[in-house]
C-alpha cells in the first residue's frame, strides 16, 4: 500500500480539541494581563497563573516583538562567542603556562592531565564543600547566564559582580563545559592557580547584589533593607512595579551593574563593571581627509579661503567616548571644527530674525607657534524666543535592529527621546517609525500633549532583526508628509548605530533621496549612538543633505545637551546654506592655515553660487572658525618666500589697508528664501581688544583647537603637549554651568595616558 | 466587519471585546501550537504565552495584514521563544530523549512528528512554512507575510521540502 503523501497527512492532521481548563486559564491570564497593560498600573495584581513559573515566563516575554525570529539571536551570539572564545583561549594559555610552571615542581601532578592544562579556565568551578576561600569564583559561575535566566530563580542567589574582569572576558557559553571536567583535578591536586586567585578578589560587601526567588521575595526584600547595609535588592515581585519589563532592566538601575536582556528573549548578561564590557572595535567608519595645508596669500590662487558652516558636534562626543576607554581615537574621527563648536561661546548674538547673524573677530597670539597669530571668527545665530518657535512636526526614525541591543544604544535612545519630549511644545506632534527586519510605524503623529502615549510607545520598543534603514526612511518621510506643517518645522530625527544594510544602501542613492525630500521642506537630522560599527560618514552625509545636524550621543548627559539645552538649535533652522569666505591681505599676512573644516571646504566660486549647498545654522547656534596666520615680517614662517616672485607691496593692494589682516564675508539664506544675503566684516590687525568673557572663550577654544590638532598628530602645533592644553583650558573654565569645560580638561589628561 | 470592530474595541482597552476575541481565536492558536509542538501540554503552554502576548501587543496590530496572519506570526514567535526557553531550562535533560509526543498517538502522528523534526533541522523556517502552507492552507504569499519573507522564498522552501521528502522516501524504500 502506497503511504499517503506528507502533504496530505499534514492537511488531515487534526489537532486534539483544546482542553477547556487550559483554555480558561489562558483566557483568564490574558484578560488580566490585558487589564494590566491597559491600566498601566504597575502595582496591580499579577495575572492568575497556572504556576508561578509560567506567569513569570509570560512577564519576561511580553516585551518581545512579535516579528522577531529565532535567527535574531544568532549573529549577536556568534559574534561574541567568537571573540569570547579567542579571549578565553588566550587567557587559558596564560593561565595554563602559569599552572604548568608551578607544577613543574610536582612532576607527578603535571603528568596527570597534561593535555587539559592549557585550557584551564581562569575561574574554576568549585563545589559548595570546597572551603570558602574563593566565594567570588563560585558566584561567578552561579551567576552566569543560564543560572540567572532560570525562571525558577529559587536558588539563584547570584552574589555577583565584584570585579569579575577576567570572568567576563570568558565566553559565557564555554564556561560551563570547560570547568566541569577539568576544574576538579586541579582544585584537588594543587593550590589555586595564581590566575584563578587574581580573578577572585575578596568579596566586597558594597558590591554585593542579591537576586532572590519569587516565593517569599517580598519578605526577603523587606528584611534585606531592614538590615540597613548597603545591599541593593531586587525581588521578582518588584519587577512589575517599576517601569521595567524584566529583571534585566531592573538590574540596569543598580549602580555599577550593567545587565542586558539579550535580544529581548529573557536571558540576561551580567557585567560586573561597565568598563569590563566587551566593546566592538575597529569597524567604525569615518571619511578620510587630509589636514588643511599652509597657504600663502601672496599667491593669487591661495589668497581666498572658503568653507561652509558646520555646527555638528559628533566628532567631540566620539572622541570623548574613545578616550574614556583609554584609547586614542582614529585620526579621521577628529574634526577640529566639530570639537571647537561643541562648546558654547559668548559671542554676541544677533538681534533679529531677519539679520540672524552677527560675527565677532578676535586676533590673539598663537600658543603653539611663536610669532604667529590666531584669528577667531565667531558667529552667533539669532535665538528664537520660546513663544516664537514654530510648531514642530517630528518623526522619530529609530533603529531597533539587533545591533542596537547594547546599553549605550537602544536604552539610551529611549531615554534621549523622553528628554526631547520635555523640550517640545504640547502642540508639536511626534510620530515614531522603527526599522529593523521590517519597517513599521509604532506611533502615528501624536501631539506632545499626549505625552503618556508617546512614552508608552517608546517603552515598547525592543531590539531585534537586521537593519532596513532605507525602507524606514521612506516610511518616515511618508508620515512627515502626511502631517506636514506648512508654517512649522518638519523634521525627521534618525537615531541609529550606523547600519543601513538592507534596501537602498548606497550612500549616494540615500543622499539623493534625502536631498529631494529636503526640497519639499522636510529636513533630516541624525543622532548617532553606540560604537564599533558607527558609520560616521553616512550620518554626516545624510544630515548635511537633509539640512540637519549630526550629533553623536554617548551618554545621557550628551543627550540632554543636544536635545534639551540645544533643542532650539537642533530643531529650528534660522539660516541655511551658510558659507564663509576670508580673503587675506598679502601685505600683512605671509601664511595662513584654517584649523579644521577640511570636510567642509568649498571652492572659491561656490561662495556666490546660491545653488551650492552648505551648512545650516539653528536657533542660537554658534559657529567658530580659527585661522592661524603668520604676519608678514615674522621670523616663524613655515614656508620660505619665493625667490623670484616678489610679494605685492602694501601699496598695490586696493585700499592700501595695512591695518587689515583680511576681509570676512558670510553668505546665508533665510530658511524660507532661496536667495542668499551677504554680511561683510574686515579683520583688523588690532581686533584683540575684547571683553573679559570673550577673551576667556578665545583662550578656551584655542585649547580645544590645540587638542584636536594634537589628536590628529600635532603636525603644526610645535612643542604643544596635552598637559599644556589641559592647563590652558583649566585657566579658561569660566562659569561652566554644566561642567562641559571641566570635562574637556579631564579629557586632555586622559589623552596623555591613552594609547 | 464585526471582527474589525472587535479588534478596534480591544485596542481601545475594552476587556469584553478582547475576551470575545480570545474566545474566537483560542482554537486557532491552540491548533497551530499543537501542530507546531505535537504535544498537548506544550501546546497549552505556548497558547497561553501567545494569549498573554496578544494582550500586551494587540494595540500594535495595524490592520495591514489579516488578523489571522498577524496572529500566526505572534504564535510562531511565542512558540520559538518557548522552545528557546525550554532548551535553556532543560539543558541537561535534552539528551535523555525528551518525549516528543504524548505517547498515545497514531502511527501517522509519530511519522509527522519525525518529519517535522527533520524539517526543523533542514533549515530555519522550513517547519513553519510546511505547517502554514500544508496544514493551515495558507497561500505562499500569505505564508510569506507571516514569516516576513517573500513569496518566492516560500515557494523555494516548499520545493526544498518536497525534495527532502522525496529523498526520504527513497532512503526508506532502500532500507526496506
């Protein structure tokens, strides 16, 4: 008899009828959950459950996106496993050699298991009956992922997290199989290996963290707190009571602990110290550029310097992040103008919206080149008063791909966006579009007045899937067009870690798309998050083509700076296509060099061509540019004067102005106009006489410029050192209400020791 | 339509509407969960997970795809979550030949369970594709929407499955 085909069998494959009891239980549980999630009352009763385990499982899963699939887990998993594996092999070899050295004195032990020694793990698992001389090693193993994620939780006293530097470098997956087989003979045969001993420092009461079981958790929590010791407890009962969705999120709030929910599937990674975290390195991409060279006004073609305004600050945040980790940033990540413009300077602001700029020119001595001078050109844009701000129509385009699953990515994005809400008007609208495996609208345009709705939508986001950036951008533009505000600001805020690997992924195509939409009045700003795979060049290109800013957000503090303090500047453009042009006077200036703006250089003829796009300036934005010049007659010329071509004499230049170093021209367009306007200011030789505040700001920006050049290799900065920079900046701190400047001083010190 | 109205009301927070929705869809959820897991208790677990998840995420349904399609997607994701959690919890027991079936099953069912297990190993989404297309009777395009892949991918998978089954029959024929 011919068996029926598989397809037929499947078709006739009848499932048994559902058990009414199970059905009732599911219905009840779901209804309770439904009420709970609707009421948003975190302290309401937990859903009735068939067992505590299932209910807990249910809670842990709720946050999972419905469209994420099993594969989401793998890329993340294998990436770390590979590197973790490599790290553990290295550790094991070192550990093994140490053990081998010690055991050479005991030949019979060494012969016992020679093959196993090289893979000896730094943290041997010990049974409970081993004398408690290494409690942390024991905890380390217990608190690994499986144990922590075990929904039973009952025995998981994960006394965790003192300083598990080594243990964390170990792959979490391999830890177990490696330890069980080999650790026993080792623990029995020899005193603890030095490597193991160093991985397990004495327990520190303050760093202890207890995760207690569900049953009796309330009691345990109360008791632990009663003891009034510095113990932080989180009990499973509390999970629903915080705005967190699972234990990992709760743990994240404990100081000094970094715990993450891996791909939202309820498994956690614990990190003893944020510094121990594995960091992806080396795949950040930056546009390469060469430093501006020294130009001589005596040569006709080099007399004029033209560039576009740049108000981005992402370079500074990125550099700071790298230095905080003790690593010198790659050179192309350092853009001097963005570092200088990161700070707020007290250049006098313009008075009206119609003439939105005022320029300030200050000449000072160069601290790194004797006999040379620095010309500061400061432009401060008009600051729109709050009530004059147009309504904003914002579309948040958020990357929720699997790669955003890092503490400094999606969680930071969410927090940043919540901060942003605080600086918007109730009549502004916000929509949220996410993109991952599939792009989707999470929130239709909603007035900021209904803040809870927006926050709720943000909270629901979970990372997962690959990145289809282009598709997301299209959807975001559609939404922005739908709720277009004619008189207002229409802007898309793209938050990403830089990956756009599906769809339109050619940078040029994307740029073109953004540019076409710009013509319709919808602008795009890019907020970069995370590192390791950050595509700075793409973020920059998109923001520049979308008339927006590109900012890099590494900390919540940075988010506050960009989205709250400078919300006006980031969102409301007061002038577009701002270009600067300086013509130097060959009678007074022998050489000049523009610090930074390499990526913003324009051709001389572009200045008057209104079709050429340039940087945009937002409400209250300041743009600062620094030229280093060598006056004529100074002994510190870098380039020798030509033997054959005589410099034009002062008399031959028009106007015969020997008291001017040059002439500054600024072109800009008002946001609604397409014809540019011109501002002109001469740069006088004696523009050094300014008020105390400005003088201090000049000092400070000089320090930042010096710092940026040092990071680029110090080609033009002579004997300047990081120490000099720190001192100079320290002396020019001023009020520094938010501590940004003192942070810079710290940064300069860090650069000394960074590699 | 009535269903649409029900969903909108549930999204607005109407518990009665959500209850009705559950009543009418629990069978579908359970049936698919059972077909996926081939095990009553497990299917009940998955179905409960799916109901819980539905409660939390019904607000995210956008009426872009049919509700049933969206629901399949949700159940599959729950089933996969569930399986992952099982693998984690039963780490050590897996090799003891954890029972795949209830025991009291016909030959056909055991055969199907085996085949589905093979399909699972054949490649990601294979088992789901087979279930959606053959057992649930979805079109290739619909199955594609559920699984988030293109229609042609589904067709390719169905073809691969058929080829696998062909080879399997041949192998069994040889050994017999």
